[in-house]
C-alpha cells in the first residue's frame, strides 16, 4: 500500500449527475420534489420522496433499475481501477446515501475498490420502503459547521479519517469533489495534500474566491478524461517523491556507516550509487 489516500465525492464526481435528482426525475416525481424543496433540508426531503414513491407503488427494484442507468463518464472506472492498482487507498465521502451508492458501485463492478464509504444511511425497512437518514443526527445536536448542510459536515469526516491514520504512516491525501459541501473538507487538507475541484462547479467557485485559504495544492479537472489524467499524474508524482525520500534516507544511512578515515571520493561514490 502506498502512502496515498484518495477521497472521492460521488455525485457529479464519480457519476456524472446528482443521484437524488436522477432517481426523482426518472421515476416522474420532479414536480412534487420541486414543490417540497423549499420546505425542508435536502436529506429529509429525499426520505419524504422515498415515502411518496412507495405510496405510489414504486418498488425497490424500480429504484435499482433507474440507478443502474445513471450516466458515468467512460474514463472514470478505468481511473478508479488504475488508482487502486497503484496502491492507493480509495474512499468515498458523499452527501448521497448508502443505498444509492452501493447499488451503483456494485452494478459497475467497482465496489471492492473502496475501503470505506462515508455517506447518509440508506436502508430498506420492514415495509419494503427505502429510508434515508442523516449522517449527523441534527435532531439531537448540531455538528457546529456553518459551511455544511445540517445532515453532514464532510470536514468532520476528513478530520476523523486523518486522525485514524498514524502520523508514522505519513499518508498524503487527494480529494476530488464538485459541490459546495466539498469546500469545508478542502480547508482541512494539509500542505502535502492535493485538492481536485471540478472546474466551474460550486467548490471551484468557492476556492477561486480566495485560493490562499487552502493549504493543499489545487488541481482542477473538467470531465472524466481530465479527472483520470490529473489523478494518475498526482499519484505518480507522489510515488516518485516517496521513492526519492527513501533513496535520500538510504543514502544517509550508507554515508553514516562509512568510517571517518574513508576518503571523500568513496563517500561521493556511495551517494552516487544510491541515486541511480
């Protein structure tokens, strides 16, 4: 395993649309969704819409069938597989829901490439209805972040992931996202990390207002093809830098092991051999 953790948003990052809107539109409930949208938080609205679908005899199989047709850029799956093959630890942090994400990933054959999915819980209850719950139960307590919606602060998720990894592992993060909810986690990244915002999407606009607020390097992308190119370039760059650090450390060990009476040419020869 390399020292790289790649964190993907899901909607408009892995898949090329908003999965909530996709399901609602494809099943013919757009008007009701738009009518209710101003009245409640998005996560609560989706739970309500699943109740409406169930009452109109839309089945779990109907929802799965729609999710299986969701659009995805043809280069995204190869990018995920390549990043995993290079040893990266792939994770998802998304404001969608577990049922939608796992249904789509399993259908695409890429669920096993992700070590962790952080998202709103989604499960089928005893009535056969899909329930969608908040990641943070805001009815009990606020997560305290003014940048994020009440149901999920992605910045707190990033904090937890960072804190779960030993400093000795020296992991570096690459974060990919598009929405305004991806701005908060971008602020939690460190100087050695990388932020990949989707160009001309909300997180890109927020970052462009003051890029210096981010400690991480910023590398934009516009579509799945550019996502693949930028992501793999960054992974290869980190791998080269890791190798260089290992060689440099190895050189120091070799140099220190040379006794004091060794001549300078011999020391230089040892260092040269470490670098080739």
